[in-house]
């Protein structure tokens, strides 16, 4: 009895097809992230020019009501600052990180008050004359929630649950 052998080109064809598929998926993923990366680069460039930011620690993009870009870092005087950029008009505001609560504090307050399953987004933005931390989360039942904390005092200003 003879054993049937598959030609080796079948195996090679499947391997090549798999590699091509992986490259296509990675290309689509990279292309999907490129607008975010471009906005981040632009915000950092503005922060370097307007606020003399030297090291960048974090980037936040808050798109709740008015879109704000925030670059967190240290300026040339070694002071930790937030550089808020209103995306619509490019207006820049510089805040000392010590002038209010931290991102971690806002997350801790949201976690203590609402016991979320997962924090989805955190961003620094401006509401009227106040600077605020916006925290978006998913509850244990799968619903969405949103809470806003005053940057200076840490007081809860607004909350929406079970969306």
C-alpha cells in the first residue's frame, strides 16, 4: 500500500496566506491608530512650544463636550504641569499639577463611589471656568457610567450612571 502524500506546496501556500493575513490585519490596526498618534504628536509639539514642556509623562484626549487635549509633563523649571489645548481653537492653558487632584485620585474617588468593573477613560478638561477630571467607566452589570470631579477641590460635580 502506498501512502498518499500531499504536495509540500500546499503547506507552503497556507503558511504564506497566513502571513499575508497577519500583515493585513496589523496594517489595518496601525492605520486605525494613526489619527490618534498624529493628534498626540501635534499636542506635544504645541506643549513644547507654548509651555516649554521638557518631558512628557502622559497624554489625555477628553472628547465629552468640548474636545480637550492634555499633555502632562515637566517644564524646563522642573515643575510638573498640565498643558490643556482646546482642540477647536488651539487655546492653551497651563496648570500646575499640584494645584488640584491627580488623575489617580479621580480614579480612586470614582472607584470608591461607584465600584466600576473597568475604568474606560479619564481626561482633564474645562467646564465653564472650572477645570475637571472626566471619568468614564463600565459597571459590573455592563452599563456605562460617567462622573466629573472638580480639579481643584476634588468635589463631584456631575454623574450619570447606568447608560
